[in-house]
């Protein structure tokens, strides 16, 4: 018998009748068809991967025509799951087939979470203490994928709201990125504020020579800006807010000391009764997503930090790496908080002078009674564990024990920042909730020997009155009692509007933990490091 590739008379006759039916031979035709199909599938895979990556890195757009409001029972349109986000990372590395699937599985297994940081300036973005430049450089405005932050499992856990819970759903209207060079030894000040209080952000930018990630909140009522403080804003289109922030950001780029990354966030309301309740924790979560470094300073907009804190670490890469090493062990560094005895312009001038002149000046003003421990007369538990007398007299770091109600301002690694519970809307217990959760995750609180923060006096926020008059104050108290109970039972999960980002993938609201979704464990990564020697937290080079 001849080979299957040898032609006989019968095959020649068939080929004469219809050459297309027998040439090339069937085995060759089959191989060619398979190759064509594989090529088509490969093209479809790359196209889909590029589309997913483009969605992941697209900049925020003007969404003034979108209705935000409050999310009940979960977010309205989750962008994509953790697994899909990991697939975008695989696509970015131009992996296909089994390699990409393996990358997705590995990412999910490591509890990798992607922070939606949007576009970054072409000059580079500070990630985990180093500058990661864009390939090829170019003019500002180019984009790159968000950095990947690896979490100890319990710190990234959260859940969506259940059917009887509500959380804000903030819409990103626009982002502004600083075109200034990014410092490798960087600490990002993470904050949030309302549109009417840009003067507070300007205070911070005037003294902080490092990165600031700030979310500015501007709600609308029936599609028009709402404001209880600025009549010139009330009733205007959202574009007015954009114009104001555009001018502000340009001025900070030209005159401010900071490297300011800014986001305008909004939500629309139909009922005026709810619009006055400021979404503190939802705005804080968005600011966390905006930050581009591992070392973070979590601070409210009405406080200023010392210039020397950022400057010292920028001047000493070795000291900065030592700081990062300690933060990565679960250390949370407390910055003692002060307030001025006087208000108005005099108090503001004193606060800014303290930020620029350092610890020695603060200790002298504290001894003279012109600076006070923050709200020690109104709410002593908030900062009493810091021990102001010990800090004033010493020059070494020391650990403090967490106590109920303690709410210091802290330096912390992004890996050890749990999400804020977004159910806390309005004035009261929003930050205490976060510190209670943080303490329940077994982090260690250590007081910085030289750094501090000072409150800049200002008018009382209208959200305080709205919280009291609406009955929200009592609701927040009951909610905080519930949080304390769940933290003690190691089953607390913060409720957020983005459950698809939760590392436990528990996207449904269940009123607590489910399965293995606990927010703390006896063998947590942070808890294993409580025996760390604290005397080496900071190099002597940066002590005053």
C-alpha cells in the first residue's frame, strides 16, 4: 500500500474534477486549519486583555450628569472582581494561555488587591519607597496601571452592605495629578475635606514638602451644588467645583511645597435631609486609593504636620528604609496631637509656626499653656494614652497601650490599613471606629519621639448640627457599640461600597463575617511582631 501522501489515479481524477477539494492533502489542511483557529483565538485573547487593561487604567471622567446618591444593599456597578483585576495584571505582562491563568490563581492566593489609583504623571510614581518611572517617559498626562499592594489577609477584608444598611456611593468627577518630581523617600499625607474648606488643604501644602493625596467632596442636590457654608457655590453646576479645584491645584503646583494629587468626588441627593451628613469614612477610603506610596500619614485636613518629619526622611534614605522596615512589622506610629489655646488668626499663625519650627518650639508653647493636648478637656480618652508629659520630656520612642476611645493620628504602612467602615456618615465616632478595628488587628502603637501634629482652628462644620438634628448621632453611637462587640469577637468586617475589592471576596452583606472571613486572628502577621525592639524605630539622625 502506498503512503497516504502518494497520489494514485483515483486521486488524480478527483483532483482534475475539483482541485480545491484535495489540495493540499487532508492532513496538511487539518494542520493549517488548527493553526488558523489558534491564531484567531490568540488575537481575540490579546484584544480582550488590552480592553480589560484599558478599563483598569482609564482616567476619571466628568460624571456631572450621573446620579450617585446612597448605595443600599451593595454598590450599583462593581467594576470587576479581584480575579478579573489579577487577569488585567497578567495581560499587562503580555502573558497568555496557561501562564496568565497561573498568574491569576497566584494573585488570588496571595490576597492581592488592586487600588484604583487612576492615571499617574509620566515623571514617575512613588511606590513602596521607590520611584517607578513610565517606560519611555513623556509629557504629563500619560497613564500607567495602578501599583499592586499585597495585604496581610485580614487587613484587606471587608463586606458590602446588607439590605437594611446604607453606605455612600461617591462618584469620581475628576482627578488632578502633580507634575512635580516624586521623592523616593516619600510619606503620603492622606486626607479629605469639603469643597468649602480648601484653606485647610492649603495650610497642609504650605508646610508638608512631600506627597498629599486629598479627596474633596462636593455633593449636589437635584443636580446642583449644595453648600451650607458658601452661598456662591449653592445652586451652581458641578463644573463650578471643577473650575475652582483646577485653579487651586494650579496655584499649589506653583506656590505650595507639597506634591498634590487631588480628586473631586460627588454624590447627588433628592432629599435635603441627608445631604448635610458628611461621608467621612467613604471619603477617607477614596483618599487611600489615591495614595501612591507605602508609608502613609493618616491625617484630617484641619491638622498640620511638622515640616521636619518629611524633610528628615528625604535627607536620609537609610533612616527611611529603617522606618519602612518597622512599619512592615505592624508598627503604627503615633504623632502626638496638639491644639492652640487661642482661636482665629492668632491660633492659625501659632499652629503653622509650630509645624515649621519643630518639637522644641512645641514643648515650650505647651509648657506655657499656648498649646494644649488635643481635646483633652472635651474628650480625654481620645489622646490621653499618648502621654504628653513623657513625650515632652523624652527623646526616644515608646510604646503605648490602646484604650477604648483612643484615636491618634498615625504613620502606618499601607499594608496594615484596614478599610474605613462607610456606614459612619455624619459627625462622630468615624475615626474611633477605624482605630478600634486597627487595635483589634493586633498592631502595636509606638509614639514618635520628635514628630507631632497641630490642629488649626476653624469654624465648626455644619455636619455637626445636621448630625444632631437628624437623629444620626444616636444611630452612630449604636453602630459604634456594634463595632466594638464584633471587634472583640473577631468577626468585624468594615462595610464598604466596593466589596469587589475585599480580599476575602465576601461581596454580599451578611451582617458579619462568614466562613473564614475574620478580621483578626491569634496568629496574625501583626500580632506575631509585638515583641519587636522599639528602641531602633528611628535613627538618631532624625531626632531633634
